[in-house]
C-alpha cells in the first residue's frame, strides 16, 4: 500500500456481483484507544522487538510517464536504478527495474529531465571525452523514453576529435508487483539469459525481454550488461533503441484491460483556448494530455473507455474517480461518460431480478426496458438480512483523523445517476441513455433501501432520515449505526433530483416521489446539519445520530455547492439556504481553509491538522475546483476568484500538471507549494477538475432534450478574455468567447439549438 492508503482500484477483468462494500470483520468505527503510552506492557515484561517496516515508495521526486496500462518511473537523471518505483511497468508488473547507462565507464552528468507529454520523457546528460583538455563536455547523451517500454539513447559528439569509448547499459528486473514495490518491498534481480539481440528474464508467471537495435557487440548475461564499442566522429551521432516487453499467462477466461487501441479516438474533442491568463493556456492541454494517458478499456469492449484513477498507486478502475473524470469533461463530449457508465453498469450488483444493463437490447425503449424496477413507487425495502442491490463497486476510504471511513460505493452509486442525467442534458443519444436507465434505477433502489421506513416508503425521521452507507443492510445499520456525512447528503439529494428527471422524461414512475423526498431532505438538513458557532455557523461534517454532530471542519463542505445541471440550463436547489451558503462562502476563503494554494482538507484550527495529511490538511485539487465553480455559480465570485488564483499559481509550479494533492502549508512569498510524497501524478480527478475549472467559467449550460443552451459566464471574468473552441454540445462543435467584462458571445453552435443568456 502507499504510505497514505486510499481505495484500491476495482479489478477490471470481470464484472463483480458481490456487494463491494461488504464490511470487513472489524467494525468501521472502533472505540478510541487510550492516549497513554508505555515502553513496557501491562505485565511488566519487555516488549518484543519488532522488525522495522520498509520505507514506502514516494513519487514526488519521480518522473512518471504513463500510457495505460503501461508506465515508467525514474529520477530526473533518467537512470533506472531498481530502487523505489524505478522501472518500466505493464499491467502492474515491473518489466524492467534497472537500465543504467555508462559511457566510457562514466555516468552522464545529468543536465535535464522532463516530461514532453504524459507518455514521454526526455533526459539529457553530458560526458567529457577521457583525456580531452577542453573544459567543455564534447559528448551529450539524450534519452527519449516512452511509457510503453521503448527508449532511444543517442550519443552526439560536438567536439573536435573522434570519440572512441564503450557504451554499456546495465539491465535487470525482479518482475515485482507494483503493489509490493509501492510498500517498499524489493526482491533480488532474476538471472538474465542471452537472447539474439538482448536479454531475457523468466519468473514464475511472467517473463521479460529487452531487445536492442542495433544489436550489441557483446552481451554479459551474468552482469546483465549490453555493450557497444563506439566510434563517433566530430559532428556525428549514434543511436540505439531498446524495447522492453512483458509476457504473462492470465487465468483462463480472464483478460486484463487494454489501453486505448490503435484507431480508437480520444473520447473527447480537442479544445483550443485563448486567454489573457497564460497559465490557462498551459493548464488545459496538459491536463487533457495527462487524462489521456490514463485511459483504459475492457478487453471485451475496446471502444468503451474509462479513466484509471491515477499513477502510481491506483492504476486501475476506481468507480467514483472514473465517474468524476467523465462528469467533469462533459463539455468536450459524452463518449467518456458513455464508456464509463457502461463499464460500471456491467459491474453493478444486479437488483430486483432485472437483467443487467448490458443485457438490455440496443435501442430498447425506456418504456419497456426494466419496467417495474425499483425506481418507481412500488419499490420495497430489501428483505431482512439481504445485501442492498444496485451498488456500483467501491471500497472503504480513509477519511482523516476526525471522521469515520467512508465507502466509495456510496459515492459511485449516487454519482452514476448524476453522470447519466447530465450526459443526457449535454446530448448523449437517447438510445444510449435508455440502455443505461435500468442501471440508474437500480442505483436509485440502493438509495431507497438506505432511507426506507421499513414499509417501502421513505423515512422522514429517526435513524433512516439521512443517507449513510448504501452498502449496509438495515440490520447492519441498526446493529452498528453509521454516521451520515454532509457530502453524501448532497450527492443523494442531487441524485434524487436527477433520477426524477430521467424517470419523468423516459415515461417511468416515481419522479414526484423522488422530488418529494429531496424536498424533505433539504428541510431536515437545514434544521439538523447546521451548527451555530461564534464564526457565524457552519454545516456539520457528519451526524453520528440525531443532534450529535461530529466536530470536524472539513473541505467536504464544498460538495454542498455542487448542485448539478437541471432543466433549461439552471441548477438544482441546494441543501443550504442563501444565508447559509453566504456564510460558508466567506469561511472557505479564510486562512482556516485557504492556504494560498487552495483549500485544505481539514481546518488549520483543528488539533489534528497535518499539512501532509491527505484527509487532514493537504490540498486536493478536485475539491478546490468544485469550490471555485460552485461559489461562482452561487454569485460569490470574489471568493471564487481568490481560490482560483491560488490554484492557477500552484499549477505553474507543477508545470501545468496538477497532482492529486499537495501540502496545505501556508503560502510563503518565494516558496513553491510543497509536493505530497503519496500523490498520484497524474490523477484522473485532478486532471479532469483542472479542465472543468476552465470550461465551467465560460458558463455553457445545455439542455439538449429541450433544444436550448444557456450561456452565463462569471461576470467578473476572472481569466480575462477567454475564447474556447472545440467544445461539444449535442455532439456538434460549440465555441464561445467571453469578454473582459464578462459578456459571452457564442461563435459556433448547432443551428437547431436556441441560445439564451442571463
């Protein structure tokens, strides 16, 4: 596990029918341990000596290339030394751990190492010719690396005399698993075997080869060294290409996911941005490039693409992260949303005896597909002791020192409904929406079982009046009460309203009932989740029971500002009233939360605050972006602008490639943001959030089923003049220009759409 654990990715090789949040044997909320410590146990006997745990790998100073399902990692000098995360990987296996270059027995002096794209890196070093009296190095060594396992090494002679010296490349591998390597474990290198143009290593279930073109002059298998005797004339260059490949045997019937295949286009359009703020012109294309490197496809559905969660820790399908990435990139088309939704529908726990969504015939009408499922008012609570149905898989996720763990299955299940509804608004074809509607109804059934009063209706008071963990049955919730988190209430409220819109539009029953439940949730939330304090008040991060708020002051509050796209380009009503939203907006931009680079995940006033805690003080890009967009849409543009400025400044220090998170240290003049050692780089949600941050400020809000598009940009024009072309609305090109005074002009749009502004 990485040093800061998070939800492991879903195995993408086969659909899972088991409840993804089946609880571990230990309770979710163990009793607090005593703070007292002693060097001696209670018996008075000396404590047994424990073996020191290996230091987990860190990625903050590593250059990572990614082209799913492959990646490469090294230090800035380009040498693969077999330590930490160094190596080429494919499908979670380290294909090559060591690739150390020496010219004339000397390692090149590192000059530069940088990403040229998400999948490629360039490293440049220099070597002086032995015996050369000139103080300037005559030889440069360039390494062009691709995540797929190809590296080209070029030696160039800029001196005045020929360079005659050997080039040696030391190779080795342990064929280790990425999960073990991330935890700091390192096995011994396997013995190498000579093959025609390189080396080969064989393990129990995998084998790896490195081939070179041109072939080496000598191969020292025992040392794992390829050698060439070079003679490079002045002004000339010499190159060798090394190709690393992995062979493995999968269990019968199980195929690993593949990357985006040749000929499969990116699932989004290629936007062009022109802006007064030069930071944006770097951030947008590099974020999309990073997201593109994370694209995976199921082996059976190569055109259905989804985003892996991040590199290196979660290089697989994590449902909630994949859905967030799809939702935040909807202005660039609905293909990523469609592929992600279908991939997760195939993994959804089936409910109500209905067929899986993937079994619905293509083009089946919503009026017949899945009729009578749990989306309508006839749905009943789950049988006693049975597992809730309709869940999208997810695992427990650490939530910091002041809140209990949360289940990502809950977030993913609720987000599934929202992504489908918003993709429909952006122009996903009606037949695709209809095919996925049974899966959305099953997700609503999971929500309904969580808030059931036991007779098939919705609970309006008592322990079931708020949404907790969709993965637990009523019996489990009664035996072990689960805290109701504020962000889950916001996600459930939004899912209920989006579900009602889908049910009504496709002729299904239950829309008004879901709207009524959402209205009741708003009323209960405003009464029970709001805490009055000396600072004007705040939401409770969670309720442990009626009248029992948990004391945490966390950035999860920003989800209350994420209201969701509604009819006619409007947004749904939120759980907070106007005054509560104003108080929250003002609090988010105080130093308690805003460190100058973005929002801390936990208040700096908390005694458990840790600027490097991934849920106790670090800045998570995704939540800061949601806050910026939510505040701007609520009319608090000054507060949104302050957070936006910090996030854009941080992006320049990360060269336009924002990581998953970074330290919540208070900003100091002249000092860059502190990187987080366990942050994914790239991470799907942070890359998509950076895209969302830019595109949302243009204010494009479509309602394709109603045939109209509303454009309402931020009136303060925080990015200056902004011109966006290459967006997609209803699958057609859409371009908009926002002036420096916040006036929008639509320059390209589908002719059948009615344009509006307000």
